[in-house]
């Protein structure tokens, strides 16, 4: 199953990876909506183990991610995503024109 990553999901995973990936039990935020989002991402990580998912971090996503001032953790995550994209054949398997990205959004 292919999933296209959203910029906020990537940022949250990069900055709150210890919670999202279950390394810590204490949620690091107190704002209720933000807290629900982090718990939802944590649940997705649990579900990911039950399936065969591939995550596409296209150059358009990476460009958008670097468009804001990334934190150190975000920069590290973005680099990994870029490398995964470059080493994959996802672009050949799922070619999208730039106009398609706008339609999908």
C-alpha cells in the first residue's frame, strides 16, 4: 500500500519520534488537538507493522519541508526520506506530473 506523506506528519514524526514510535509513554504536548494527532500517528505506526506499506517522499514534498526552518531532528528525517526516494523506483512506478500533485492535494 502506497502512502504519500503530508508535511505535518513528517514534521511531527521527526520532532516527536520517541513518543510516536512508542519509546516513551508520556505524550510531550498538552494541547488537546495536537495530542490527538500524535496519538493517531502512534496508532498508524502500530498498524504499519500489520501490512506492507511504502511511503513516497517525492522531491515536491522534500522541497516543501525544507521551505520552513527545519529543526535538527526534522533535517535528519528529511535527509533519510530523500535518500529513500533516490534509492527507490517509486517515481518510475508512480509517475506524476506536477499538475497531478495539485489535483491530489
